[in-house]
C-alpha cells in the first residue's frame, strides 16, 4: 500500500512540475514572438518619417507589445537583461535584413507584417 501511495505521489509531483515547465516554455515562446514584433514595429516607427499615421500605429503596437512582453517575461521567469538581449538581437537581425536602411522596409514588412499583425489582432481580442 505504501508503494502505491508513493507511486501516486511521485506521479502527481512529476506532472505538476511538467505543467509548470510547459507554462514556462509557452510563456518563453510567446515572449520570443513578441520580441520579434517589438523589433519590427520599432524599425517601422523609425522609418515612418513624415507618415504620422504609420508612426502612430507603430507606436501603439510598441506600447501594447511592451506590456505583453513584460507579462510573458515574468511568467517565463526571464531576467530583464535576457529579454533586452533578445530584443537587441532581433532588432540587429532585422536591420541587417534591410541593410540598415529604411529603403528596404518593404522587405521587412513582407517578412513580419502578417505574423505581427496576427499577434496584435489576438492581443486586441483578449
């Protein structure tokens, strides 16, 4: 009887930890996706120039994504410095993709606009 109780306890402990690990992994993945979109909208805002509407839309997205990133980082137990490094790497990668020139913003939009738009739509519906 003791061995059955111990086995049930061990099973419950293992699955409780697995559920927490799964939630942490999901939060980490969400934060990673958010970071990609934060970098994207930051570059879009930088390249908006005189287009006030585009700049305002990007700024609103940045504000929303920043809040989402903080929540996801906390849930994933991600250190602020690690989240910042992830954002910096995404920004560097995306700027390299467009040759660090706003002339290549169409390339960046083609790659990230749909996925980041979907992320923003999901955030708005929650």
